[in-house]
């Protein structure tokens, strides 16, 4: 090892005490993420009377499926909402990955004479936006997407951050020599993108796909703004409404008749709320391992270089 290398290693070396402190901090942060989720799952399997008597417990005092039973009774509307969420998430993620990658590839080509203009055109909305009123007018009045499935897909498909991420990745990772060789062989820009650039960009595509899938799956605000047809409700929108109904009944029990109040008393309020959280989180949590292989490299390479 050279003297220069030894000097650099001296500054990058971590002492055992510092390494122990860092490990403790990471364990605490990991527990801070895991324990709340375990508590939610535990509450969803707890009996309502146990929660009222002992409060929230990490290990249930009395197991019960009342919360999930309540959701099972709503399966006639939950299952269509789940299908709508799967459709919107799948189509929106695929469309968003292609659109963000196409825009990022164009912005990464320095020989494109409008490249600088469109870089600013994409970058400025990432800092400033027109607000909710302007976006509502464009989507509902100008594009006439209100109460259609496309209103759940198109507005979220492209974001400035994802475009800049793709642009930086293409600029710093895909060799210009490969693209120039393809041009010499007579390949068009679309051929170059889909047959050369696209296969080389799996890390950033997986990263963008993960962001998009999380965004689509967790979105309920778009449905609240633009959807009146209950058959178009996504799972998140329906569960948000269901949770609101439970809260409304719980807060207005005195206004109900005797039979309704008795029904309310037996309804698993806390367990049902936590069961809703589990049902909403579990499917998208299962999708993360498919993106994990490429996520870190795509995020770091695309965000640091360039």
C-alpha cells in the first residue's frame, strides 16, 4: 500500500467506539420503524373490550378477528376498490416509468438545441407550483378528466423530481460512445432508447417505479377531489371514507336509536381502524423486495453524479 493510500485510509477509518455508536443509532432507528407497525398489527388482532380495559398492548391480551371480520362484511365494496387500486397502480407505474424516462433521456442529450430551455421548464415546477385551484381547473375543466379512471393516473404519472433523476442517471451512466455507435449504424432515437438505453437503466427505472407505485397506492386525495362515482374509488379512498364513517358513528352515538347504539357498542372501532391500516399497507409492502435490488444504486448514482 502506497503512502498516499495509507494517508487516505487514515481519514476514512472508523474507530470501534464510533462504529458501536453508529450501530446503536441504527438499531434505535430500526426499532422506531418496526415497533409501531407491530403495534398496529397487534391492535388489529385484539378484542375491543381488551383494548378498552388495558389499552394498546404489543402482545394482545385477548386475540380477536373482530376488526378483520368487520372489513370482511364490507368485501362487496372493498374488493372492487382493491381491483381499482391494483389497476391504477399497475398502469400508472408503467406509464409513468416510460414517460419520465423518455423526458429524462431527451434532457440528457446536450446536442438537443432546446435542452437548456426544457431543463428549466421541468426544474421550475419542482420549486414552484400553481396551487390546488389551478390544478383543479386544468384537470376538471380543461382536460375534462373528472369522474374518470384517467384522473387517477395522468396527474401523478410525471413529476419533475423523477425526470431530473432519470436525466442525471442517463447523463452520468450511459456512455455517449454507445449512442454514437448506434447512430452510425442508422438507429433512430426511439430504437436507441428502447433497445440500448432502457435495458442499461434498470436501477433508475426501478427507483422511479418504486416512487410511482407508492404514490399511486397511497393516493386518496385525488379521488376525494375528482371522483363522485363510487365504482371508481380506490382502496385508499374507500378505506378513508370507511374510517370516517366509523369515527362519525363513534362521535354521534347519542343521536342514534337504541338498536343502532347497541350495534355501535359492539362494533370493533379501534381494531377495525388498525385492520384498515394493515390491509392498506400490506400489498405495497410486498412490492418493495422486487425493487430493492436496484433501488439503492439507482437513487445514489442518479442523484449524486451529473
